[in-house]
C-alpha cells in the first residue's frame, strides 16, 4: 500500500540524512537536497508540521549555500506553498509559489514547462483570493 511505501521511503531518507550529516555536515549541497526530499515526503504523508519545519530549514540552508536561483531553493518554496495552500493560507501560498516560479524562470527560462505550469496555477489561485 502507498502508506507502507511512504513509511519505507521515510525510513531510508532519515538514514540517508543521518549519514550525510555525519560525513558532510549540514551546510553541504547533498545534505540540503536530502532535507528537501524529506520535507516533500512529510508533505505527501500529510505530516504538516514536520514537513513545514524540514522544508523551512532546507530553504534557509539552500538560500545560504546554493543561492536563491537553485532548483533546491525553488523546490522548497513550491513545497512550502503547497503546505500553506493545504492549510487554507492562500496569501502565504501565493508568496511562496511566486518565489518558486521566479526562480524556475531564472533557472530554466520562461518557456520551461515547470515555470509555465506554476505561472498558470498562480493565476487560478489568485482568482480564489
């Protein structure tokens, strides 16, 4: 079942994070990407507080180590937007989605599907504000 797969994935992500922390420390690109993946997994499992805390930590580290125009940072913003949206905090969601979309444009260009899809989604979301 899907929940069992999520639990197994969570177990492996936590083990991977622990290993990377021991070997490389917190401010290392691969460690940060594992944090992003872990936060995304928590979100998909609807473990909102853990997802938020993990992604917020990953976002701060990603901005510091990788920069604002990095896919890891953009992914953090997009995932945080999803959390806010699921909690009905639409203004916060829009703010995060806008930051993600701006980063995707800088990384991939205006015509990239990820940037275009998020832009279209933002238009629909703003109509509901």
